[in-house]
C-alpha cells in the first residue's frame, strides 16, 4: 500500500518523536535535543539523540537514522504499512480507504518506480564501462573521487539514441511505461520512443525515502542546447515539490548538531560538494524555489541558508526568493543568505580550498531582513525626496506582505528604523565619524539618537545617557563595544590601550572607564555579569543604543556562526581601526592648528591621505577583507 506524503505528515505532526521513543528509551533533555542509550547496541554512554524539531533520531553507535516510522520498523520489526497503521491509530488519523482502482494505480506506480531503480543502476554501470571514459575524466577533473560516485549514485547516459530503451525492453519493460517514467521521450507524431538522456552525467533524484523518482543530466558536449536537463513531470515526480539532495540532507541534519545549517545551493555538484564537506545541502529543480519546497525545508530547519552567486543572475534569484518567501515567514521560520566570494560556487571552493574553507564561507550569513532592506534600498538612487519617499513606501509594502501580524509589525518597525538611520545626520565629532558609512551594501552609520533616550521624567541615568549620546554613536564603534560586552576576555590583552584611548569613540569613554575598573577588580568577568553591572551603574540606555547600532554595523565578528578564534581576530582588527582613526584625527587637528602659509603641508597631507583611505575601507567594507592591514 502506498501512502500519500500528506497523510504521513499529518501523523507525524500529531505525534512527538520523543514521546513515542521515550516509551522504550529513557531520554533526558540536552539543549534542543534528547539523549539516551542506544536501543540498537549495548552502550554505557548515551550516543542516541532525538530531535523533535527536525523529526529525526540518530544513533552514533550504530549509525542508524530515521523518523517515527523507521523507529518502529527497526525496534519492533514491523513492515512499513504496519508501522504506519500503528502510528495512525495513536494519532487518531483514519487510514486512507483504498478501492480496487487505487490499488491498481499504486501497483502501477510501484512498477514504474522499479524501472527507475533499474535505470539508475544501469546508468551507474555505464559510468564504469568504456563508454563512460569521458564522463569519468570529467568527474575527476571536477575533483570528485570515485568513492563518492557510489555514495551519490552518479551515472552516465551513453550517446546512443536507444541504448537505455534497448536494455530495459530486453529486461521486460514496455516503452509506453518508460515514457511515463520520463526516461524515454514519446514523439508527438506517434513515432518510436527514444532515450531522453544521452551523453550526460546522470544525477538520480530521490524522494524523501531515498527512492529514485527522476533524473538530472549534465551535458558533456559543450555545444549542447541545454547544459542541465531534468526529467519531466510524472506521476512520481513533481518539480515544484522536490529538492535534490533532501534525502541525504536529512541524514546530515539528524547527526546530533542542533545548530547544523541547511544550505540551499544552485546545482547538483554544489549539493554534492556541501554534503562531502559535512553540510546538509539541497537544490531546486532549475527554477525559483516554490512555496512547497520552502515548506519542505522548514520542516527540518527553522532558518535555511540560501547561497546564490554574487552576479546579476544570483541577485535576481535571491530577489525572487525574497518575494515568494515574505508571505510565509513566521516567528522561527525564515531564511539567511550567504554568498560564496571570489566569483566561485561551493564546488569550486571545496576543490580549491577544502571543506574548512567552504564551511567558513557558508557561515558568513546575513539575516533575511538585511537582504530585504538592501534590495529595496538599491532599487534606485536615493538622491531626491521623491525617491526616498518611494523607498519608505516600499519598505512598508514588503512588511505588509508578511501574513503573520506580529512579525509584519516587527519587520515594519525594523525596516523604518533602518530607513531613518540611513538618512540621519550625526554632527561631526572629534573622532571624525562625520558621515554615514556603508559595509557590504548595508547602512553603516547614523542613528536616531532621540529614539533611544528615555522620554519620561528626567532621571540621573537618562540625563547621563543623553550627554553620552550627544556626540553620536557610530555602528562600527557600537560593534566593537558590543563585541567586548559579549566576550569580555577579548579585553584582557587590550586593557592598557583601553585605558589610554577608550573604545575609540567619545560616546564610549565613560563606559570604557567603568569596564576597566570592574575588570581589574574581578577575577572572572562574564558577559551577563558585566552587562548587569553596567546597567545598574546607569549605562542602561547606552547599552540599548550600542545593541541597536551594532545590529546594522555588519561587523563579521558579531556573527555567532563563525569560529571564536576568527571572531576575536576580527574584533581586535576593528578595535585597532577605531584607535588608529582616533589617533589620525587627533594628529590632523594638531597639524592643522600649526599650519601657516609658509608651512610644509607634506606631513599634513600624508596624515589626511591615511585617514581618508581608512574611512574608505570602512565605508566600502574592504576593512574586513584584509584584517592584517589598517593603514
């Protein structure tokens, strides 16, 4: 009996995995997961993990992985229909009624699926036969070792017009049935069917249970009309509801790492590259992601990472996803964006730099709201009041497209805050931060200081905060302060510099002094204790301003996904940038005061050139790409 995926999903939505497994396995909560002793092997240390959010268990001692249904199959030796029937009864979901016609249709589909499985095996064999030599050379050139050919069931379709057809017919297949599977093309004029895939690297496309339901083919002939070719829509395969690599990605996501990303890339080889590097990855079927594909990803990950090329086509693809996803966003259901740098795709990075580099690049993500704001801001120049008003109108419109009312309101407030920050004019301060900065196309400066000051009756804390904010707080300075507050140990080697120069911005001088005093008094100082102490000492408003400004800074060291050592290195670099900028501004002020008509301006111009170069590096974001240099 074949069960509809919606029927199976309904059962799983009504039963919590940890409850079902918890009847036979003693589980204890560990963060987002549950852990217990393996039900499949004898062990003393728990290596069996259950994740309710993703709906999977994974056993490290035995390597077994699965969901509600496979757990009953494994532990109680039930067949698939028996396990489904048991769980449907527990969930209160009536079993589907099958009439004779439906039974016959299921039998027919099973037969077609069997032929697809036979086809996949034949393609795999052809890759290793003499006809597949060019295909083997291509795969080796792409850095894909032979061991992975089998793992991903990669094959080769030879160039003959009826090679596959002849083989399957000899095995007993009917050409008309093979047309229904999509592996043969039936001419409209009634002519004899022929092979769809010819002289192509073959990538089997599977359903959520790992069964082959179609194929994708990459042409070896550079003159081929279509570089990539997918099978057509069939009773087994719907392009809008399937993601290449999802079956393998589910296994990666179920290995116990609750923070493991789910990456959406653009091609078969990119999916394979990510999965070889230990990253769960999927790809669409050559078209923009559909609502069904998004819903499928959200079943297994709250915030998948969308990875697109940095070229125009990649930006357009990202824009289409933004528009399609907006109405369906909910609390705990969104996307992040990542762009692999240097004009490369994930497969290139893995081949040239290795798995660690690929993971590091894909960990450099930006939130959905950042990508949305940047897209709307870059739609047209903002050099007139009319165009700025149009941007504000667009921001209201995209926020209104979100169906969840609470999230729509939160987006509206966030987007309009960024809009105000984009055009705010902070007064020039002695540190020289006298105009908005930009980093990677995102607003990097300005802020509505008044919005962050207590509007109630004047208090000592409120007046002190107002005085501190009077000189303006720039995002890069806020980011450095935020990084220090989040990880006070970063300051241990910088206390002397901190005491001499503060945090590089006048608005933070009092804060820096208090941090130094507390750090020298305390043997151990964690982030929570530091923040609590500073708030009690009257810095609460300033801490709120720091948090808000840091969020739009784009500083990479604030990204929780990057390794701690990398974050500390980038933070140190940003701290040095601030100190250097303050020193340059001070030196310029002194040099300017000493200039006369007869003075040699060489030293002054050198200082000004260095200051301006550093400003440009901050404004353009290149300050983060070469952290070994700040001059």
